[in-house]
């Protein structure tokens, strides 16, 4: 209901507790009460659920490990997630015939020093500020919503998110599907260089970033059942692409691939918002190809150093 009615968020939010609870239920059925074994079941459930959504098996397994174990990975437990994601991936490809969510044109395996510099700038001046904005904005909204009776929070959040989308639609002609829902179409349009909705205008892209953060905050902090994975990718992709078109105004990105900026933004934004560095790199490689691994690694490393204390899935502010 949250996402189907236009709430801003990702599908992994509901499926993570579903997969986790099914893993815990499996342990309960077989009378397994050892905490390490239960955590292995829960992690396998999370990994399979995320793989079903993104169709990126290894990234899903790493994502589950980083969510459950935070800054360390227990490899014995991680191996069980490998079996889980292989089962989910096989069902996805054989029964649903699904593919990865996004595609981009491949880059050559050679990157210039200037391209690496631009990637670092995207991480520093786009993804890191977005991560701080999400963190502190969400904490502020959560405190404000606690002032209202619990049954009124979701309607208020829905009205606020819808109002943002309507105002931008009527004033700037930005389609509501760039603000509401998951936002996967926004990323696809950015990567395919689709000119409609002015996605090649830098300030429009930055407005989409701000609006997406606000709409997702109103949706989640009012009690909506959604996640941050795909919205984080939207925020990163739009901000990275916005930086490309901003620099293009001053003729500073001649002969550079705009997808490089968007993908660097996606990878680093996942770190800034969700704090899953290894999964961010692996997800980038599985979705966009191994040739994007070097810039993704640099963007993730730079952004992780800046926002390493931000954790939205783990911690008291989660």
C-alpha cells in the first residue's frame, strides 16, 4: 500500500524484515535456538529477498552480511547466504525471466586521472552532502511526527509527499514518478540520456534530489513501509548526473561519459545513505559491468571516509 499508492521508498524495506522473519521462523520450526545459527538463517532470508528484487546475487549476499554484521563479516554465516541467493537467482531467471534493474553503456577499462578526479568530486560534493541531508533530515522529521497521534502520521506524510510532487509537476513540469514511488524509471532515464522531463538540466536534477529526499523522509518517518536502497540510488544518480551537466556548462567535461558521473554517484550514495561499502561496489559491478569497478571503488572509499559514522539500518536512530 505504501509504494503502490505513491509513497517514496524502496521495496527492500518491507522484504528485509519478511526475509529475516522467515529465516527466524525456519529456526523456530526446527527448534534451533543458538543465536549464531538463527542469525545465519535471518541473513540468508534477507539475502534471498534482496536478490529477488535486484537480481544481483553476490551483491545481495554482501548487502545482507553488512546489514547484519555491520563492520565485520562472518564467513561461515556468509556462505549460507550464497546458497540462498543462488536459489533466489535461479527462480528469478528461470520462472520470472527477470534481469538487473538498470543498464549502462560499457566504459573502456582505461580511466584518466581527470576522470578519477571527477569521480572523487561527485562523492565529496554530491553523495556525502546527500547522506548528511538524509540522516539529519530524517531524524528531524521523525521527531516532528512523534508529536502527532500515531493514526494521523501516515495520512500527513502522504499528503506532504504528494504535495511536493504536485508543486513540482505544475511549476516545473517534473513528472511525479521522479519524486514518488521507487524511482527506478528516473535512473533508467538518466542512464539512457532520455531528454524528456529536462533530465539533462543540472538544476532540475538537483531539485529532484532534494524533493526525493523530502518525499522519502515524509513517507518513511510517518510510518510508511518502504526502504532506502533504490531511493539512495536515485539520489546518487541524479546528483552525479547533475554535476556532469553543471560542469558541461563551463566546458569542463568534454569527451567524458555522463554515465560515469551517474554511476559514481549511485555507488557513493549507497555508502552515504545506507553504509554498505562492499555491497555498493559489488552492486555497481553486477549491474553496470566490471569496467566501472575502479571509479566505483574510488567513489565508495572517498565517501565512506567522510560519512563512515552514518548508519541508517544499524544504530539507535534507525
